[in-house]
């Protein structure tokens, strides 16, 4: 862990039963020098001005190179010039404090950061968090502490949730789904992390009307990540999904799909992402824009760099 990081312990007892939860909060110490403006601050303000006060940053998901080992993927993508990451920690050993500390140290050394963490247990969330069995849900909330704590330790501010599949019938009402998400969100807040509901094909969250109802039902706890390919594969315009998410949109997974519904990198495919980026600027979106595709979506890793340059050219036109 960086020597510039201080620690404080926060005790949290409200969210789940009477069992106290102890959270480690990482508080980076200020790098400001009295009377001087740090160069990074000057750079940030120039980007802020260029986008009319909206500073989107382009990053990438480590899932793009799966199943390469996570640390190898981060090293490769860092060498390619990426500095903002959504990280799939793909095994329990990658959530150990020593491993997370090494990842954070490597990223900080290269001026990079983890924006978000994507659990490798997404396929289990329907059963673990949204079944009819209340005890399993409560145990599941305690289990997801592992991801919230790991996100905090590695410096990420967001954790991604897929939620409940529609692949099989469920009697769980939407209102109960929203209640459980709110409980999870309050637990995430213990670690200074925000839980984001992703729109996912063949999940309840694929439907914009579900997302809008969720935003209305729990306006303080609802928060979303828009996945472009998942919207397209579900038959919806990504802008329509973004509108359903409203001002609770916090994160973007950017990609496209071709005429065969195969995931591809922008600017290829049948979707022109310029429409979405225009909408995001109009809404003053200031979150990250994460390139998220599959390893089968490209031949050489250098194609990921070309996609980043394309997106940055749209965000920061000359």
C-alpha cells in the first residue's frame, strides 16, 4: 500500500441486523503545495473547459483480455497507455489484501487507477441475493462485503451488479428487488463505495421501464451503469436506457455489435456511439467511459488503443 495513504476505522451497525461491521476507509493525503497548483490539476481543468464542464475519462475493462491473469492484463493495458480500469478480480485469491495492495501500488506508480470492480460472482446473484429465501439474501449481503471491501482497498469507487435473471420464473416482486438493492447500497456505502445496477440482456434490468421504476422507488439508493452492447442485444437504443436511468447514471460500458449481434469495438458495428456521447454531454455526465468487449472482439491488443483514440477524439474534438 502506498505510504501516502492514511487509515481510519468506521463502525457500522445499522444496515443488517445487529452484527457490527468494521470498515477500513482509505483517505489519500493531499498532494497540494501551498501557493502552487499541481500540474495534474491544471490538466484536469483544461479538459473540464474543453468539454463545457464535463470531464469524461476513457478507460478499459480487464475483462477485454480474459482469461489472461488479472495482473498480467493490467500490466499489458498499462503498457498500451490505459490509465483508468474496471477490474474483474476473477478468483478469491485476487481479493486477498496483499494482492490488492500490489495492484494498487503498481497502478499508482504508473499514474493509473481502478474506477470500478466487477465481481466474478455475477452469475450467482439471482440465487444468492434475489431468491425467495430471505436468510440466503442476508448471508449474501455479508458475502458481498468482500467485494465492497476489496473495491475500497484497491481505490475503486464503484461495484457492478447484474442482479436477477429472467431465464427462469421468479415470484420475487420488483418492490422486493428494490428493497434488497437499497440494503446492498447502504452496506456498500459503509466502504465509501457505490453499487451500480447494470442493464443486462435476459435480466430484469434489461428493460428500461424496470430501471425507471427502480429509480422512482429508491431515488436515494438507485445508481446505474449503462452497457451499450447489452442495450442493443436487448432491443433498446442505449440513449433510451440512459434516459430511464436519469440522473442516477454513474458509469458507462462502451462497445457496439455487428449485424450478427457479435460484440465489436467502436467505431465498428451497427451503432454510432456519437449519438450517445452527445446525449451524455447534454446531461453533463462526468463519469468514466469504459471500453468493455470480449477477447473474441478483436485480434490484437493494439486495436483497443485505436478504439480509445477514436472515443477520445469524440470527447475532446480538436
